[in-house]
C-alpha cells in the first residue's frame, strides 16, 4: 500500500476521533448548543461553548457517526444547509462576546440531496465564507479526517488551518476526480496522488499552516499536543490589532 493510499484509508477510518471527542477532551465544561433558529438541528454539525485553559471559546465541527445508527443520525457527516446556518449562528454569537472560534472538519462534502438544494445549500456555504472572512475574533480550523470540497471550506476560512497527519483536504473526493478525469472511480488512489491532498503536500504548498503528528501516538498524546498549540496560537492571534488580524486572514486566502 502506498503512503497516499494508507493516509486516504486512515482519514476515512470510522474509529478516528470525532469532533465531539475533541470537544469534550480538549475543552473544560464543554456545553453543546443546538439548532439554527430557522429550520432544524442538523446532527452533522455540532457546536457549543467551552474553556481552553480558562479562556472561553466557541467550538464548532462536522460530526461523523461511530456506528451505522449514529451515522444515519449524523447523515454520515454530510451537513444540510441548516447545519451551516447553525455554525454561522454560533460564530456570530462568538463574535458578539469576543470568543475565539475553533472548528473541526471531517466531511466528504455537503449533502447533495434535493431537499438540501431546495433550502439553499450553496447560499448557506457562501454565506459562511462571506461572514467568516470578516469575523472580528481569531479562528483556527483543524482538519481531523476528510476535508471535502465546499462542505469543508465552509468551516475552514480561518486565520490558521491545521491538519492531522493522516487527514486529507481537497476540492473533491479522489473517486470523483478519477470519475471525471478517467471515467473510472476505481483509480481513486492514483487520483489522490495527483491531487496532492495529504497534510505534507498541503503544508509544502502553504495551504495549511501546521501538521499535528499522529503516528505512534495515543489519542491522549494527540490531545495534549493540540491543546498546547491551540493555547499558544490563540494567544498570538488575540495579541494582534483587529485590522491586522483581518488583513492577514484576507491575504492568506487571496494568495491562492
């Protein structure tokens, strides 16, 4: 098995830690909040409030299930528009109270169903991108498994984007890429290699800012490393003048 094939397999492993695992283990007194105040509470997007070393933060992420029943409830980590609107509601609340925002991303993409399109899937994603570009609080996004298409980017327009070592981040799935380019979805591994979707590739291209090592570590050690990095970087971002914070965020994405 090639290194890219191994990473692709591990990124999709159902046993990976989920957003809620990180939320409850990284943050003290995490309290989940629900609903978009418009239509429904999307189980594929979770969020709430917690404390990072005494600092109040807003935590938002895409949640995959740990078994079939849970995955059905979470729609296999594919958000509907109300999920993105719930995320935006929590982000605007964070801005109002001056709380830094930390997002966790693990999705193959936004749900492409008819109902989702009827309720404005594209607009919900675009609205998040627009609003996140100008949020007046620090934002750190972390890819913890799959980072697929606009469904992932809707929570990843951040001051810093990090990836776990065995995660992927791409404009579409390798299967979709292979189907479009070669009319053969079975060539997904070959496509993944061409797409440069691994953390190492994306760090070299400066698409992401940090890799969190995984191999050889227990989950508790990954949590400890992540907590240390978050505490340091949030303090650095909070120390920047607001105009500089927003200008840096704009330039980060403008350079692509």
